[in-house]
C-alpha cells in the first residue's frame, strides 16, 4: 500500500499545483475581498471548455490558455455586476452565474465531455508527464504570485484591499468600492479559468462536471494553507504561496484517504467535512478558549 | 462653502418603522467655520453628516459644496471634498492594513488611482513626520496593522487621514464618544490643533455640551430633524450649559431627556 501511495504522490502534487492557481483566485475573493464567490464551480469548467475547444480547433495552446483566462474573467464580471449593479447578495450572485454557466459550458463544448489527447495535441501539461507538469505549473504559480504581489501593491490594488477590509473606510477615502469588487472578481475568476484550462489538459478532457465542488477545494486550500503557515507567513506573496501549498496538501490527503479505502464518490463528503471543520476551528476557539475576539472593521457607526 | 437647502429624509417610508430623520434642514457654512452640532438621540445630527457624505440619497433638497452640486454624486466621488471621522474607531481605518498603507490610501482621496506604487519612499518620510506630530509614538509602528492600535490611536490616525489631503469640509461624527475621557481629550485637542493649522471648515457632532460651547465659532442644536438653534460669535462664547438646556426646552417644549448629555 505504501508503495502505491508513493507512486500516487507526484500526481497529487501536480494536481495540487494546478488547483493552487484556483486557490490563489479563491484567496483574492474570499480573503482579500471578503466575498464568498461561488462562480468558481462554473468558471473552472468554462476555462477547461474554452481551452479544449480552442485547441481542438487548431489554436496554439498558450493562446487557448489566454482565452480561457478571458472567459473566466467574463464570468467574474457577470457575478460582479449581479452584485454591484443589481444589488444581489454575494453568494446568490455567484450561484446564479454558476448555474447559467452550466448551459454556456454545454454550448461551448457541444456535449458533456470533450477529450483532448496528449498524443494528438501539444498539451502544456499532461498526467502522462507528471514531472514536466509540476515544473510548468510551478512556473505559472511563481509568475502569477509575482504579478499579483505587484498589483496589490499599486494604488488600485491597495484600493481593492481596502474595499475588502473596510468598505466604509474605502468609500470615505474616495475608493469606488463597487468597481473594485468587480475588478477583484474578474481577476479571481480569470485565474480560475486558467486553472480549469490547465486541469482539462492535465486530465486529458474537459468535462461539464469538472467544476463541481471546486469552491470547496479552493477554500480548503486557502484554509489549510492558513492553518499551517498563518503564524509564520506575514507577507502578502507568502499568503498566496501558502494557498498553493494548501492545495497540494489537500490532494496528498485525498490520495492517502483513497489508499485507505475511501471511494472516489465519498470524496465530496470528505472535502465538505474538512472545510466545515477548518472553518469552525477559529469560531470554536474564539468561543471556548479565549477572551480576546478579533473585531472587524465593518461595525456600523 | 457648504449650502444645504431644504433637505428631507425619511427612513423606511410606508412601513411601521417609518422614521422622519430630517425635516427640512437648511444650513450655510462659511469658509473656515467650525460648527459644533448638538441635539438629543434621533435628532438627525448623524443623518445630516451622512447626507453630506452621500451615505444615503436625500428625499428632496440639495447639497452644494463650494458651488458644486453634490446632491446626486455617489459617496466615493464626494469623498474628494470631505474628510470624515466616525464615532466607531473601527469604521475609519482598514484594520488589516498597515498604518502607512491606510495613510497612503487617504492621501489619494479624490485623485485618480493608477497602477503606480500604492506608497512611495517619499510619502513614507512625510507620513513619519506627520505621525510624529501626533505624539503617540506611532511613527515607529508604521508597518503595524491598524487593527493592533487602541481606539484612541485609531481615531488619531483617522483624523490624520481625514486631513492628509486638505478637505473642503471636515465631518466629525461624535468621534470621541467611544473613547475614555482621557483619550477623548487627547483626540479632541488634536482635532483643535489640526483644524486650526489647516483652517479647515468643520462640522462636529458632540454629545458634550461643554465641548460644544468651548470649541468652534458656531453652534447649532437639532431636534426632530430640524435645526432649532443657531448661534455664533460672542453670543456663543458666552453660552453656559444651563442656557443650552433652557433653550432646548423653550424651542422644543420638552425637557432635554438625555442622560449622556446631562452627565457629561
């Protein structure tokens, strides 16, 4: 059993790295913007669908990847406008986009599953070549984290952070909080689309259901990363690194429980419970073990 | 400078929670006026400030700042003209961001935000100096998260943020009410200093009648969504708390039933 686990590990790491890009996207909405964005379940599949269809139609893989990124951004834009222009609550905005995307993804692919073979196509990552896939996705993560680190240090990026941290303060300082929320969602879902595009290539097909539960995996990655590194990583870039590592840890844990005899169909329940547990820990800790509660900046004056 | 004309505001109209917050407010502030605002609970003091800041839209009436009609402008656009400090120390600052980051965001109030650096080395030096002038030792903690500061320190930082880029109008909404007396005094002294130094036109709500009389050149009293008393100059300087209470009873026909005011 140990041997088969060892042979499964490199694949888990590659998967974790690909989903790490999604985790960075979730980090932007969930942690920076304080917006639980459920669009992710839809935009991941959209990214996969767009990339695979583009490549099947002869497009260069990196151009296909770019279009997947754009498609994800569009999905984020829709959610952002649902919320800011139409006043729909955050969670519901995401759910609506996610639901609508199911139909759109079907339209893009024409059927529920589109295979793309590594033999016929020049894929950027594939589970046939796991070490190569790991190296490439590490490259992606490094570049993305670098760019985001720069972005969130700019005037606009600081505005996005202020919007998530304390919208009252942000507006009082002239920040257009609605525009910056939309911007954050666009950026986040662009990354999710990119992650979906890589994942579809990695597994050799784009599937209509590939995004189901993606938000939970993304949250798990962010939270696991925070639990492990929260005390030692204080830098913004390192927060994103810990989200990626969180995703890797998640997939390694999944590999372990599969080896222990869990069915693949049990994984969703397992993931949901893991995330529920980690989300509950800070609350329970605050309630039963400590007097100092952390007070947010959104209290009404 | 500021011209409020016939502003009305009713919250939750047509429901059992209907509340007429403002009932025809007219107010003209001149350049350099420092006006203190008093009144009982629900008199509409905070609502006036929130209307000026654009937190909610007015039902009718108009608000002009420096000959610009801001009545229809969204909150973030009006911010260009306004510096604001709130009652709750948590409201004015972003807790998860550094002191210097908070200041840098405030320094860009009313300016176009670009992809340039959110804070520059030159700014850091300037903020250090400004923080030094607060006398709270915050200049050595510029990279500390604001969430780690005490309420008084946060209000001092917010005050600095409000005045970093000189506002046309400074709005102070009971900004010392949540602080202990000693800290409140310190923040109030700081307020006086900053208003004086930059000659800021200021509207300050307070529940402390002594402060209302002592500070500023003009005092207004509100009751049931209206300004019922407006006094300035020598007459204001010579006011006593008892005068204000008497005035209130005379105009409103009620007793000034507000423990907070009585005790302070």
